[in-house]
C-alpha cells in the first residue's frame, strides 16, 4: 500500500476513533484487514456530515458549495481521476476492493444535501426517505466488507440496522439537533402527543422534558426497537469474523435506548450514554459468544 493511501486510511481511522466511539469499539473486534475498510466508510460519512454540521458559522449556500465540491472530487475519483484529498483515496480504494454499489454513495450524499435545507419532516414516511440515504445506504455499503453467507437475505436486515442506529441517534440527540434548527421527530408524531417545536425548545432551555414530550420519546423508542427486531436475523448471516463486531454495535446502540428509558424518556435532563463498564462488558461477551448466537432485541420488541 503506497504512502498516500496509508495516510488516507489513518485519517479515516482517526475520524472514526474521535467521533464514533460506540462503533469504533465494535470495529476493533474485526480482523485487522477489515478494520481499515470500515474506517474508510465511516470516514466518508463523517467527513460529509462535518461539512454540513460543523460549519454552522457559514450560510447554507456556502456549505452546499463545499459539499458539492467534495462530492465532485469523489465522483471524479470514481471515474479514475487522481484525487487530491486527505481521505478520499482510502474510500475509493475500499469501493474498488469490494466493488461497492456506487448508488449507495450517491444516495448518502443526496441526504446530506437535504440537511442543508430541510429542517423537519411531516411524516415518518418522509423521514424514512431521508434515512434511505443517511442510514439504510450505510448498512448496505458495509455489508460486502462484513461479508455474509447469504447477501440477498442479509440486505434488508442491514438496511433495518441502519434505520435502528440512526433513529437511536435522533432520539438521543434531540437537544443538539434543536440547537442546529432541526427536528428529526416527525411533525405527525409531535401532533399525536400535543407537542410543539416551541415546547421542545423550552424543554431544551429548562433541561427537563414535559410529560407529553416523554410520551413522544417513548413512542419513538418503541419505533426504533421495531427496527432492531427487524435487523436481528441478519447478524447470524454475517461471516463468523464479523459477527462479534456487529453484535457489539447492536447491543451498545440498543443500550442507548435503555439509558433513555432509565431516565424516564427525558432526553433533555442529560445525554444518554452507555457507561464505559457496560461497553467493555458487552464487547467481551460478544467476542466470546459462539458464532451464530442470536442477539437480544432491546426493549419490549424482544417479547
């Protein structure tokens, strides 16, 4: 591997280590040769997200220009052009090694562009349309790296796992998203529980959710748990060397929902975090579990 490519993979790994603590811990359970490819895909998604969300001081139009410029370099790289970028060489190399579906990457970039102009979603169907690119596509682009005994059967569970992880993040990060002027809780759900965006903002300022908001969050947690249930059968279809990694990620992200429930669904009181002791315990159990061990679905969806 040439020096530039090694540097690009190292850059992706550092982005993953710094920003994706839960999944980074799980990725350490993969064989070393697979890890760098997962880091590359995480680096791709994280860097695009940083253009959208970590440049809040810039107007949306300028952020759109930056995203378009970076996406243009990526597309040029896909067509064989040499790319001057700190991490794209690793991403392009991973795509080539596994012959990944280019449509997944285009779908992801489309959703990232939506974040520059769309601040709310009328229905869950609208939110799912956004998550097709921002979540489901990540599940399917990871699948060839993880490998599966039945890629066709594993595809839908991989998509569902993407939905589950992202919805978990939306639930945990309601306060942070409000600070960015966005809500990923569908308008129809707010109406169902008699909650307005103004009331969400007040709860954010107060650091305490109302009973109606807690009911809303409990509803979204149950919805996320349904996605975890739909994703569960896919884990035992993965290559034996990949199962511990995804079983760990599954349990740790599901554990965030447990933490939300433990604080009575008040996502404004504190950010739900799985304690470090539990994180290490989950990883150890996943590593020791025999191949084919089913995962435990979080919450009542398991029953």
